[in-house]
């Protein structure tokens, strides 16, 4: 790790967006760790999340492996793009199951990423979490998803406070996409208007700039990623 230009962890590093972020930082000669249920072959180290663990067990297991991987070093950033989607309103038979799944995928991962940041992030480092533009309002067709993403928004605001537990002068933000241009979204929404989908490369390049302390937003920002006619704007919520 001696000759690398920076160090970062990507939580959800095997997913579509996580993989793009890992490739972006690897191309810039950064050391990149992936945290996910599956390995990303492009990462320098893989920390595998055990889905059988409860919330606390996951945190202990992941923090131990992060400590071992870093060998006393600190990291410049943490990108948490773990998550998923499930629908359903209060009358649907999967309401509680889907809500629990959304909580595990979005809230567990985000809080553990925050715990990593509190312990291993450098001063002036950055933590990026993933909310959702839809969760700024009610989400009746996907209540569990909206609840979990709204919790991530709240977590972002709390961490940005001087008493939130993060290192001095660090940046914490949440990106709030509408629809990401991923292979799975193209598969499942084949007839959708993709000119309003946000390219994953737009996000990875944005995060790269923040790692270089360029164009950083206000600490605690919830940043809506609004794409129209293949052009993406960043609009603070």
C-alpha cells in the first residue's frame, strides 16, 4: 500500500454502480477495498458480508476485516452504494418482509459505512451514502424502500453535525438518484425513456472530484441527481 495515491472502500462494490466506482479509482492508482456479499475481482481486497449475521455481528465482522486490511493506515473515502429495491404498500402480503429487506440493504450498510468512517477516515476525508430522490416525499407503492432511504437522508444530516462522530473537516453527503442507467434497469425497463436515467460514470466522476477536494458540496447535502435529455444536474434538496 506504500505507493498508492489514495485509499478508499466501496460498500456494495460488486453491484453495478459499485463496480464502476472501483474501476474509476483503480484507474487513478488508488488502493480500493470492496465490501459486499460477493467478490469484485478488480478490488485490492474483498470483505465479504455475511448475510446470516445480525446488524451488530455484521458491524463487528466488517470492522475487524477493515482494520486488518488497513494495517494502521487511514482511508481517504468511503462510498456506500449498497442497496436494492422492493415495492409494496401496507396491504401487500410482502409488506413487512420487503420493508425488512430494504432496511438491511440500505440502512445496515449505511450505518456500518458510517462506523468505518468514524474509526478509519482521515481528517478531510469523505463519506458518500445513497438515498433516493423519491424518498423526499411519500412512496406509497414502495413504502419499505422509501422508509429506508429517508432514514439514510436523516443519517447523513446527523453525521454532518459536529457531534456526529466523524473526523474533523470530513465531508458526508447523500446522492439521491431517480433512476440509474444500469444493465438490470435496461433489462427490466426495456421500453423506458433512458434519456432521464443518470449514467453511473457521472456519479463515479463526481466522487472522484470530491476525493480530490474539488467541487465539494456543503457538508450534509442531499444531492438530487436529475437527468433530462441525457444531461444530469445536481440539485440540493
